[in-house]
């Protein structure tokens, strides 16, 4: 967590590289932050982006004693928590927090530090106090008391998460009855929530298989076939995420994206990983690029809909071409391939 009043001291790896006068690629290769005695990141373990306390880093680089930060048992309502820490405070999975954070009060309270979303501890505690929790399953006439006749689509994931928190064995039929949504909507919400939580559980217990993780979470075997399959896809997506981020960074350095952002990852059919990155720079060689775990990189003709529907990949032509180099070519090779007409580097 970022301790209260220390947001201005937060530094990213890019900041540390600049402080040492080297590029981020060189810095990441040398990994000086892995040396014994180097201050630990201030964000939660497993976070994709490393954040450090600048005062601690400066002391280390000057050979001075590294000043300690307050221990985790010392709480301040002004502490800034990342998604994993917010989820831990609520006692839910991180992917549940990704749904809860859409609450207007949490959206308003959100701050960015080092490009990473954080929330003040006081805001998370206020949300926790107001959160209906198990009372979300209480209904009037078969539906939650606050939902009226029909739950808006954007509220379905959060409300379904609360129902699943209260009863891991809940069925799509029960969600349909409680929320007044279509059966397909309820089934999709349950599948995605269970898949994310199964993936989270496996990340914490790597020896488990998806069915074993589902069983430990209390999910009935007869209800989670699609969820366990999707969980495997989610795990593959998490494994490939650092590579996709590296490619996105390379495309940004080439000037083809105005902001460095993580690719949009999707799971078509729940069984494959596909990611898209819009190239909005003035000199970009294509409207967007798409990565498919089956075929590698290709260009896309549309910024608005770079990922086409259906299992069959689009044919070359009309702005679509497949880049050579295999499934995971080095980021520099992707950049080079995009600058050559035939897609070869």
C-alpha cells in the first residue's frame, strides 16, 4: 500500500531507470531492484506494475539506512490501497473488486499513483459498511428489494458477485429469479465470476487443477464445466500479459500510440485469448493490431472493432495482414514487421 501522505514519493521502474540515467529496457534487463537490500515495492505482491517509495530508494542509492515504513498492522484511513489490498480488506477475490469498483462512490474516490489505480482506505471501509453483503440475497417477491422489476445490465456482475459470495452453490436459475434478468445473462455472469475466482485460487495454490480449485471454493461440479474451461483461458491470459505489455510499450515508444496502455484482452468462446491494441498515433502503420494465441500478431482494419466475431480468423486483405515471427516474437520484431509491407522483419 502507499502510506498516507506519501503518494508524491511513488516511483515506477521507469522513474528509477531515468534516475540512474538508463533506458527502461536496459534497467529491466539489469534488474538492480533485485539486489539484496533494495527497498521492497510498496504495492501488493503479484501486482503487474512495481511501485517504490522514493525516499527509501534515495537512501539506498546513497548508501544510507533505508527508513522503514509503518508495518501492515498500522492502519491509516488515508492509506492508498491497490486492487488486491482492497479485495483483501473486503474479504473477496480481486476480480470481485474489479466489479465493485464501478460503484459511483468508489469511482469518485479512485486515484492513480504511478499509473496504478488506488483507493483510500476510508473509501473502501465506507463501501464495506454500506455494502449489503449477504442481505443482497434477501428478496421481495423473488427479487432484491432495491432492484425494482429489472436490474440494469451494468449492475448484474456486482449483484451476482454478492449472491455468489453468500452462496457458492447458487445456480443461474436462482440468479435469474433473484435479479429478474434473462437466464443467459445470469449464466454468463456466474461463469465469468467463477472462472476468475478459480484462476485466483490456482494462482494462490499452483498445484491445483481447475476442477480441484472449483471444489475447494464450494462450486458444484455439475455447474462449473464452462467456468473451469474459462479459468484455464484466464490463467493463460495472465501468463502472457507481461509479454503483451512489453509489446504495447514498444509500440508506444515507436510513436504509434498516444498513451501507453495495456492491450484489451478478450476471451472469445471462453476458450482462447485474443488481445487488441488501438494504434491512434498519427504515423501508425495500421488502425490496430491484434494478438491471437493461435496465430500471433496481425493488423486490423478497424479501430472500433479490431477483434472480429467468430472462431474463423479474418483473411488477409483490406487492411488485414499477419505478421511473421511466430506466436510471441520479441517486441522489437513486432515493430519492425509493422514497418515492412510484407510483415517480415
